[in-house]
């Protein structure tokens, strides 16, 4: 019955490429053209910023997380796909992005035993405005794919902040100060977390979340996003 319903829905709403929107086979996440041209991050990767070494711009900045990894740079069709995902009712694409995140986690964090998969939180006001929490969608699907428990609401955002990528670098740290907290302090100590976000620009959001986990005694936090921005020229 379930397969029959799925077939019926696919007939009415065919699967579309998560990056360009073209109709694709039901067993695919991307069209052949996008698959060949996606801006993948592949070799000599900096664990502090997630970029390849020639794109590294973190300048050995202090981080409360152990590493960050992402399958893509935030450009071309990845940029267009993620914008549709977040702002143009493209939430169905989350499975494609979570699948790529899972492949990256298996490759980059193969020796790490995570206790929980968690996500960067939104305020309730922001969630209602968007209609869904994109990071929670990604984290929940990722936990299913890698077999690690999803811990919803591990972190909470106390108040809304200015959008990070709209700010110059020197203002980004102050913008997030005190914006996050943990929901259940007793569940943090000694645990290793896989923290999910959709896009990382300067990693300050991830770092502030990791700081709160560290303050409550987390053993380690590793981060994974769908994409990271390239350094500004």
C-alpha cells in the first residue's frame, strides 16, 4: 500500500533535481548535468573552516568545535538549490542535502562515535515565519542515514539576531553573544555531538553553539553543513 501511494504521488508530483529543479527519475536526487558540475569540496581540507587549503581563510581562529565538514561550496546550482529550499517552498530537497551530508560524515568523521545529532536552532518566531526549521529537517534525516540518535531541541535560540551574512566579520561575534543556550544541561556532559547547519559563512554561528555545549561539559562537537562559502577575494 505504501509503495502504491508513493507511486501515485510521484505521478502527480514528479521528483525534481534538488539543485536546478529539472524533472528527474524517481530514484535520483539530481540531474546528470548538475551532478557533473556541483562545486564539491574534495582535497586538502582545513578542519577549522571546511574549505580546501587554497580557500582557507580561518587564520587558525579559536574554535570550540573540533572540525567542520561540508560536501559543497555555496555557489552555482548549490546556491540556487539552497535558496529554493529555504525561501521558495523547496523543503522537499532536504533528503538530497542530508544524503550528501551523510556521505561527508562517513568520509570525514569515520573514526568518531557520536552520541547525538543536533541542529542549530531557530527562535519560534522565525520558525513560524518560514513555516519550517530547515536545519532540524536536515539533522533528523541525517541521523536516520548514519544511525545516530537525533536529539531535537538540544540547543535553543533565546532571541532573534541580525542575519550573519549581512554583517561584516568584526560584527558577527557580537551579534550572536548570548543568543544560544542548552535545553537540558544534564544531558550534555561527556557527550560527543554532530552539529548540523545548512550554510557556513564564517562558522561563527556553529562556534557559538559549540561554545555553549563546551561550557556544559560536552566532550567534543563536530560540525557538518550542506555548504560553506568561499573566501572573499
